[in-house]
């Protein structure tokens, strides 16, 4: 069965939305396989976000991801990668559809980086790569 890496980013943890976010994923029917809270260091984040190195939002993103603890989880289920990304909504929380995690809980705070509450792997290959980095 398919697995995906879900991160609750520092904004989600800071706003005490971890439980609400995990509950939505479980309520959709996915199975929580692993869960931990940690402070991510720069080296781990450089690996995780390697594909974005050199982009204008890369440094602000790494700063933001180190601004507080994150919750890392592995969820399992048929097509969980696609299913979680659908549940999360599009990257920009301003336009993410109501009913999605980003659409319901997020907005633009006028900051350098999009604070959009969650991360979810975008393919089977990135899920396996990211799970090896975080777990
Ligand atoms: P993740 O699930 O976090 O990977 O989000 P995503 O797949 O929807 O976005 P992507 O992988 O393209 O970018 C990773 C993260 O970088 C996003 O979640 C945002 O926090 C940030 N980001 C992406 N694109 C932009 C952008 O154009 N501007 C800014 N400021 N931040 C961005
Ligand atoms: Mg991504």
C-alpha cells in the first residue's frame, strides 16, 4: 500500500492546528503509520527541499521551516499521495479551495514565504526519498 510524508509546518504547530489537521487526514480514511514532533535543522531541510535550491523563495523557506518545531507523519492508503494533496489544497492558501486544509486554515500573512501549514509528497519517488530523510 502507498505511503506519503506529511509535514505540519511551523505555522500549523504554532497555531495549535496539529490535532485538527491530523484528524482530517484520518477522517478521510488514511492510516497514521508514524508520527513525531521535531525541530528540523538546516541540513535536513536542504535535503528535503533540494529541488528548490536557487529559487527566490528557497532561503526564506528554509528560515521559516526552522522557525519552530514541525510534526512529521507517514500516512498510508491507496492513492494517499494524490489524496492528501487534494485534501491539502493548492500551494497558495489564499486561493486554496474552502474545504481543504490550506483553504480553511490558511491565508496570506504578507510575509516573505508562503506559510501554508502542510507539506505532502508529490510522487511515489519523492515519498520514498522524503520518508528516508525524516524517518
Ligand atoms: P509542499 O507540499 O510544501 O511541497 O508544497 P507544494 O508542493 O504545494 O509547493 P512546492 O513544492 O512547489 O514548494 C514548496 C514550498 O515552498 C511551498 O509549500 C511554499 O511554502 C513555498 N513556495 C513555493 N512556491 C512559492 C512561491 O512562488 N513563492 C513563495 N513565497 N513561496 C513559495
Ligand atoms: Mg512540493
